C-alpha cells in the first residue's frame, strides 16, 4: 500500500496540472480574442496591458509588473511539464511502495 504522503503528493500534483491546464486554455483564449497580445481584464473588467508575476506570496513577497503577455504561455507550459515529470516520479515511487 502506498503511503499517505505519496498519495497526498500525487493528488496535489494532479491538481496543479489541472489548474495550470485550465489557466493555459484561458490565456490562449484571451490572446486569440485580441491580435495585439491578449484581452486580459482585472476584477473590475478593465483591460490590462500587462501581466503581473508574484513570487512568493506572504509578507516577503516580491512582484514584477509589466510582464509581457508573450511570456505567459511558455511559463505555464513549463510548469505543466515540470509537474508531469514530478507526477511520473511519484507514480514510480507509489509502485515501489505498493510492492513493499
């Protein structure tokens, strides 16, 4: 039987992939709606002319403003690929734990 920790990591990794794939679809749809790079809106419905990138969250957070739209798709795709690699490793770990 696989450990609780491995099962949790598997579930969280699956969730991260799902969220990233949904975000990727939304970003691509917004970019398709506007030939100038994207139709992104803030919470008030106003069109934004850039993206923000915040890393990490919390009291010591840092934020980049004016991140070009063109960087969104490759960053999200890289995140998905990275999480799929983690998922593959976790599947191997789960199989090993199941054999023990």
